[in-house]
C-alpha cells in the first residue's frame, strides 16, 4: 500500500509504502528510504525509533531509519584525494569534517519508487557528478523487503561513470523493548579489532585489537551506560553474507541477528540524542540511549586511509551491499 505521509516545510510530498511479510509490518518513506516504523506479530511496541512528524526528518532526526551516503560515516577534513584530484565536501560535522555524504546526502533526498510488491519495495536515487563535491554520476537502487521469518532485508546496488567513494548503509535505531533505553540490552559483535577515534570521532588510523578493552563484544555485554560511536572491523573486504552481530533484550526476550556482506559495523548507542527529547512514534519521547544504530558499511574515512579497505567504486565495477536484520524470541531462536 502506498499513501501520503505528509508535506515537508519546503513543499515536497513524502509518500509511505506499507510492507507485510514474515510476521512483520514495515513503513518505508520515499524521503531518505527511511524505515519509519517496524512491527512484529506478538510484540506491542515498535522495533525502531521513528517519528510521525515529517519535518523532524529534516532536522534532529535526519538520519533516523534512513539510507545514508553516498559515503556513510565521516570523511576527515571534508576532503579526499582520488586519482590525483582533491575533492571538497561541504562541512556538516564538528571539527570541519563531513558526515554521511554532506549536508544534503541521500537521507535528505526523495527517492523514486521503481518496483513494489506486498513485501518489497525498490527505490532509486540518482546523485549527479559534483553533488556534495563527490565525483561521478551515481545511480543507486535499494530494495527493502520482508522476505520471511521475521526479517528486514536491504539489498543496495550502485553504478558510477567515474571513480567515486561509495558506501551506503541503513541508519536505523533499534530498541527491542519499550523501556525507553538500552539498559536491558546486550550486544555481541563478531569483530577482533576496532578503530580508535579522536575527539571529533575521526579514526586515528590505528587498527586495535578489542581484547582486554571496553570494545570487546565478542561475548555479549550489557549496554547500560555504554557510549559507543565506533567502527568494528569485521573484515578487510566485502564478504559473502554472514552473521556479524546479535542484540538481545533481557526485558522482552527478543533477539536480533544481523547478517551482512560489509567490512565494518558502526555501533552508535544514541548518546548524543538531545536530553530534551525527540518526538517519537505513538507519543514516545526519545532521549539519550533510546536506541542503538548498527550500521553495516565501509570503514569511516576510508578515502583518506590507504591502509583501510578501499571504498572506491569505479565505472567497471558495481557496488553491492546486502544486510539482514532478523528478529525472534530467544527461547525460539
């Protein structure tokens, strides 16, 4: 089903597509390819943080549930060199850096509906050469689906006519219970290394073992008070789809498994959500640590770090990304 979600202050009309499948219902917006709401049979609360206020997605909630890019995460100094040319991105992050593709990245654009079925929608977005300072025309397709067994799936592809950084990811915030925080959530990540960051969350360039550190989530750990906004290094290149992380709520008994092809997982526990709160679904108010973003993507600042896995897409290649979020009750998993 396809309906109007609402008009933005700039006059653009946002549509909402309702998907049903595998015991799940998802509400997907044409703005930013946002998963605005996600429900599971037998669970009374939403599984993601979203809002019914359209313009909130252009302000403090601009990344909530969206597909972000053309380069997800941060690029240091809002610049990078590629094939002998220096490219500058408009600054939109503290310290003079670029975040999620610049101030008007894919999360702020209206995507086109290309195909639709009861359990799936394919959205398209074209980013022209020079958009936000990036080289190359980039043609993106994202299929968001509910393929069965309590699963939300993303298949994202892109092609370019000129070498360009390309890393796209679903920036959903998940909450597996309705307590308003993460204190009863436990996280496990299949990563032996992580990237330390500076005060502006830019990677220092080191690749550090998680062993004997606060970043060792190889065994499940409670997230109470964990202020994380770091990349966990899953591999040195894209892989066939494999399990990368598990999130569980001791309150609800729900567990979410993430499978992905990507080399990195950015874990952000929502510590910078404003203390005054943001307008949530069903009258909820989201405050710090209300949900966790688990973003499968390339490593941050990869265009400036030759030692990191490459995130450059060239005309003779194709960007392919698959990520699945699968939900079940722990006693039935």
